[in-house]
C-alpha cells in the first residue's frame, strides 16, 4: 500500500456560475468585479450557514460541497434569493445572475480540492439552469423531493458535453423558478402549512391526467376512442343529473358494441389483403 492512493468520498457538489460574465465585464469591468465580490461574500456566508465549504472560486465560478443534500439545495435557493434582493435600485439594465447546478456523486479528493464526474456533472447541470435558477440531478432529487417545500420540474435526459445524458430537475416555487421566493424546510416549525408550496405532483396533476388520457386514446383504434369519449360524456351527464336513476349503461353498451364490431370489420379486410400479398 502506498500513501498516494486516491481518496474518494460521496458528497454533494454545488456549482454556481455568472450568466453572461464576459458580456458584463465588457460593459463595465470595475462595476462587475465589485458586484461579483459582494455576491461571493454573500455566497460564502450562506454556504457556511448550511455547513458547507467553498472548494474553489476560479474566474466567476464558485464550487462548494456539502455533507447534506437537503442543506445544499436550501443553500442554493437562498443564494438566488439573496442575490435577487441585493439588486440595485433603480435596477440595472443587465443585472448579474448566477446559474446553479447541484449533484450528489462520488469525487476524488486531493487536499482541499475535489475532482471527478461528481464535480463535472454539477458543472453541466449549472449550464442547464436559467439565470437565477437551480437545476439538480436525479440523485439529488431522490433525496430531497419529499423533504423541501419546493416544486421540481423534470427536464428529462439532457445531453451534456463529454458526459452521458443525465435526468435533471428544475427547482421551482409556486410555479416560479427558485430564487424568486422564500423556501424554508418542510420540517421547519415556523413554516405554516397554508403557505407550503405545492409539490410537482400537486401542481401538475390535472395536466398529467389529461396527457395520460389523451395518449391512451391516441393508441386505440379511432372508433373505439370515439366510443369511449362519448361514453364518458354520457356517464358524466347521468352522474350530474342525479344517480337516483341510472340509465347510461344501455347506450354505453350499444356504443361500445358498435365500435368493437366496426373495428373488427375494418381489420378483417386488412388481414385478408395482407394474406393475398
């Protein structure tokens, strides 16, 4: 065994980067640098508050790591809130905005620095975030989706440079991207139940059911899909007109029988024609 063996650990990596930094520097170098220093001070304070540590601050980027996944996401949202609240008055034409990516993964440790895919994925997720927003990996989502009073919009598998596609989630609050409202922990006793932000399953339930039903109908033969739609309307009419007299079963049965018969007759000539060929 040698002393130079690579050390590894599982950690939560937060990567923050200024959106359009080169453009901001070109417009106002002095003002941009002063703003960056002010925001970095705020970021360092929030990272320390959530038991994290700053790993690196090269260029306009900030890399931090956290032992707790929940603390990392809370810190990211509070960073965006803090930066938004520090906007100048009157607001600048091009305010400085950070994009943040968070990943839970294995990293290589070299002194106080960390390397590897765990860091690279966090950096790529940051590139997917909107200015003032936060994007997390699926490994982070699995740990925090039922522990924080925020919403999560699934972005699906996004292509990443030199990295296999990763499923990612946008952090939201009340239909808005994170960074535009307060996000206390769902377990916090000071957080009233009536102000709890809806989770993604609550906020998107109607649209999700609509998509599921429409997709299911689209896979069925057209006569059956039409019959099911008409049958559903008849059932609703019967329900709302009063269930003391149930009458929908007879017309629904006739409609469905006709649709099945029509589908069978349409498929039969098609199968015969295929056999002739």
